[in-house]
C-alpha cells in the first residue's frame, strides 16, 4: 500500500467525514425514535452504510410495513449506486476482486464524487487513496451514529428542531459540485421535474429512482459538445 496516497486519502476523507457527521447523528436519533435498540442502530450503520436508504428504511420500520417493501424501498433509493459503480469502473479496473468488493462497499455519495473527479482529472484512483478516503468516512459515520443513538431519546422528534433538513441540503451540495460539467442544467431540470411529479403520483421513495432515470435518459439523448477543431491556417503558419 502506498503510504503517501493513503495519507492523502485520509486527509481528504477527514473533511468529508466531519461534514457528514451530523447526518450520522440524525440517523442515530431517528433510529432510536422509531424503536430500534442501540445495538441494532449501530449494526445497521455498519452493514448497510448508506445514509439516505438507512433513513428511508428506519421510517418504514416505524410504520410497521412488510419487510419486502422495506427491502424494495431501500433498493429504490440506492439504485443510484449502480450508476456510480458503472461511472468509476474504468478507474478501478486494476483493483483485485477483493479490493473491488471493498471499494464498492465504501462507494457512498462523497466517495463517488471525489473518485470520479480524480479519475477525470488524470490524477488516478489508487486503492491506497481510495481506501484511506473511504475508511475515515466510514469510521466517523459509525461513531456519529453511536452518538446520535446514545442521545436520541433526549432529542425526541428530530423534525421538531429542523435536523431533518440536513439530508436534502447535503444532496443539493453534492449535485451543485458538478454544475460546471456539460449538460448539467437540462439533466438536473429533467430529473427534478420527474422526481417531483413521481413524488405526487407514485410516492416516496420511488421518486428518487424515477428522477435519476429521467436524468440518465436526458443525458443519453443530449448531443455531445462539439470538439473544437484546430485552426488549419494557424497550423500552417506555425509550420
């Protein structure tokens, strides 16, 4: 393992870990509020490790719905991870099968965003960097979940003090990080319109997957940006 890359990953991941800690606290509090025990809450964070789908699953647990519906709903929310893994596949082809399995387990939203950015910029996505970046976020998420679960009963209903707004703000920040990329605005607009329409017709959590699918469809039909051809006259003059 390359120590330099690993330390660089730790430093980058530490910033994300601190900013995502409130979401871990939120999940821990919501889980306790919906009837999970302290140990069950920690176990869910350690194994599922996907903030948005964990919150959806917890809300459904609290409503006493059928287990198959909980699993299907979590899958719907996590559908975007299929797109994430496809997008970074070209950057992690050199990983061993075990490294790939670990990499995709750690593939949460900020992990994808930073790995994709590094890959596109030509910096490379070494496993040492990837693991360092993801490990510190995972550990911090688990600790913040523990804190939220421990003090969850003292907080009561998280929505009553506005903590529930953290998740949509977080995702908005993730999306805006890609605003300079080609096709950003039509893709986001299509995804937003489809998601809102689905929310009012089909319901939650399906609006997440439907909105993502609409964005993917628009991205596939949009014409690619024309590559700028070199000026022939200028080339001849230079020659």
